[in-house]
């Protein structure tokens, strides 16, 4: 029994040591709340919003089309979600804003197998109103024309 604590301590250090960063402990993500506030200020309570991260919908208190809540990297890379699916649901629910994460840390919509068709839909039906920071990436904010 006397060896259990030292072994447990070593295992904990091996698991937590490599990713540990004092800088991360002090970090606070203000950009996500700012983005959610912009969405909330520019939409009505029942307006639908779609994007890479449903946290924005939650914080802004705006619904997302039900079939588009999970646009994980696995769903987009596998083809389970396509530009055609997105277009159909965004049109059906008259989505007011689409938020697209950009940069190396983005890992959802950018992995759509048919991303050029998704971008063509954005260009035809939405206006890029700006790009905002969020954590370690940028978010393109599109508003329905």
C-alpha cells in the first residue's frame, strides 16, 4: 500500500505535465462572449443562427437548425453533413447569421468535402459583415441578404 501514492503521483504528473501551462491557467476567453453579444444584438429572439460552435447559440440564446447542431469534424469529413444539407436547412429555417471559423485551429466547417459549394452558397445568400477573433482563431460573420 505504501507504493500506491507514489505511483499515483507519477501517473498524474505524466498525464498532466506535458499539456500544463501557467499561461493557460491565466487565460480567459472574452472573444466568445463578445461574438455571442454581437449575434444577440443583431437578431431577434426567434432568429436562427448557424455556425461551427453551438456555444455561440447558447450564449446568444438563439436557436440553430436542429440537424445542424453537430457539425463536428467527423461529421463534415465523413460527408454526413454537406453543403446541400446546410443550404436546405438554412433556407428552411431562414438562418439570419452563419459563423464560419477560420485558421489552423478551425476544424469543423472547413472540413466539408464540398466546401467550395458551401462558400458559393454563402456568397450568393449572405453578406460577409466582418471577421471577429474567438479564442485561437478568426470567425467570419455572414448575414442573410
